[in-house]
């Protein structure tokens, strides 16, 4: 819907460099608003709610209190802006604004006093570790801007106020969970050395807005014992958090697609052919990202149970399907992919569609970095309760460390549109949700899937 696309684009700053274009977009939003159902307007208001929504766009939603409420709750306006908006609002919305303004003043006064409780607490001696937690582990929470504001089991002075938005920038911006990420807190003192951080995004239940992260950190790295197969655990995200995460990813992608389609279709006026071509490419790449989000959505729906029995998938058939689907692309790049024979009794517990998606994403991520004339082998073998599907490292990925390889900004010339690091991180996240994992060795990359019971 054009109205929804325009609203999301303006809310995220599109057109700020061109006031005339912004005015035209706002005029179009105002004209279409009378034709948009209240349910759609409310959904849009919740989706764009935040401190940076332009004042002119806020005014479009001030006719009904239920539609205006989520936007007003998140807005950060000075007294003058608040007063100007109040004059444009419907009477019932004016009452709501007056009540919210009063509440905010009371809350601000309370926070001023609490900020001075907080400084004194930070100067106290380090808190004793919780009896329920082992030594070398502490728990933490941070707000939506990233600053740690609660610690249990470690020295508060070393951590309170530290910005995790800087330490985990890509994941924080995308509201992604992270697990066992290495981070050095200090170079000396009792907190010195490397810690492994795990965190889960949180969202306000009433508005769905991002509330920050909570998690734990432990001493690391663990000693490698080399004995047995490490247990595979699904992340601590429940289905509600996953749905919120998927929403957080889809919303900006849909806005990008909408903006590109507006330029490509010249909805707001003529555009040069070069700009339209670039917009078409942006739309194409954004749709690929939406497909990746759809993969996450499918994994979330299946997270509560591992499908087995008659739904189990034959690895031989899956690998053959993947190789056949990739054949045209491999032929165009003159790349030879050899699929080593796999016993037909080797089966994964995952449903066929999920297993196919995971394998396609994995192979795409790796083969996207191949160069013309390379030869790679794809093979699978059962390892206890998991099945390892592995690929040789392409030349472009040889010698690249695991940390760099999984960096979202790393790109080895992948033609998947996602970038090598982003694509591999996506595969790893999907594998964990599905009950598997992604292993990276010096020569190969292996996707581990849960095996069907024999």
C-alpha cells in the first residue's frame, strides 16, 4: 500500500535532503489518510514509533487517541513542539497529550533523584557473585541505547555505563541475539582478560518497541578437551522474541523496497534512468534479504519441535536437489561441484523444506565466493546425533580466520547480494535454531543438521 510505504519512508528520514520532495510525500500521505482503515493506521503508528519521527508526520496521526498513543509515548519533543502539535490534535487526543505530558514531568523528576542513587551505588565495593551462578560469570542488562545499567556478580564500576552498542554494533543495530562473543573488558584488575558475552534482545510487551538486551558473560575461552561431541542447544529466544526480531528486520526492508519502487515507478515525479536502474537494483537486493528473513521465520515456527519419522529427509536426495538447482550458476562461472555419494539411509530429522532452505543458504554463501575454474566437493556424513554437510573452502576464503569470516562486513566478492560474512552468520543462526551448528576449519566449512532416529 502506497500510504504505508510513504509513512515508513518519511519516518526514517527519506527526503530530508530535499524539502520539496518531503512536502509532496507528506501531502500525499494526508490525502490518502482518509481512505486508510484505522487498523492499518494503528499498525503503522506502532511500527514507526520512536524519538525521531518528524513532527509533520506526527500531526497526521492526531485525529484518534488510539492511533496517536504509540507515537506520542515514544516522541521526544520540546515544550514548543508539543504545544504546536496539541493545537492540531483532536479534542480527545489533546486530553491524552496533556496526561502524557504531566506523567513525563513526574517521571523526569523521579529519574533525576534515581540518577544520584545510581552514582552512589557505582562507587560501592564490587557486588558479591550470586550464589546461584558459578565463579567467573556475571549477569547484565542494558537499555535501548546500549549502556549497561544493571550488573549482578561483578564489579559495577568497571561496567556500568559501558556501551554495548559500540562493542556489538552490527548485532545491536539489527536487534540480533549473540552467544559467546569474545570481548575484553579491561587490561588489568579483577575484570581483566577475555569474557564470552551472550545477550538476548528485549521488547516492551505493550508497544513492541525495542527495550534493550539482557544476558550473561563468562570467563573464556573454554579449554578444548577434544573429547566427545559438544551438546547443541537452541538459543534462549522464545517464539515471541523471534517474532519481534523478524518484525524488526522486515519493517526497514519493506521501507527500502517501497522507496525503491517509488523511484523506479516515478510515483513522486520524473527520475533519471540511472536513478531508476539503481533503485531497481536496491529493490532486487532488498528482496533477497526479505527471503533470508523468511528463512528465519520458518525456523522460528519449527523451533518448538524437531520433526522426525515420515517427515525425515534423505540427505542423498537433498544434496542432489541442491546440486541441480545450482548447476546453471556453476556452469556460468565454470565451477565444478562434485557431490560425493551418500548412503540413502542417512536422513535428517528436519522437514524437507527447512532442510532444503538451510542447505541452499549454506551452499550459496560458500559458492558465492568462488572464482572461475575452481573445483569443490560437497559431502555428508553422520556424526553421532548430527549430520555434517561440508564444502571445501574456495580460494578467496582460504587463510581467513573464523572471526573475520563471520564478520557481517566481510565480503569475498560473493554474488549472493548478502556479503560472505553476513550470509555465513545467517546460516549459523538458522542452523542453531534448527538444532544444528556451523563449524569452520582450516580447509572446510561444515553445516551440521540434526539426524533422524534410526
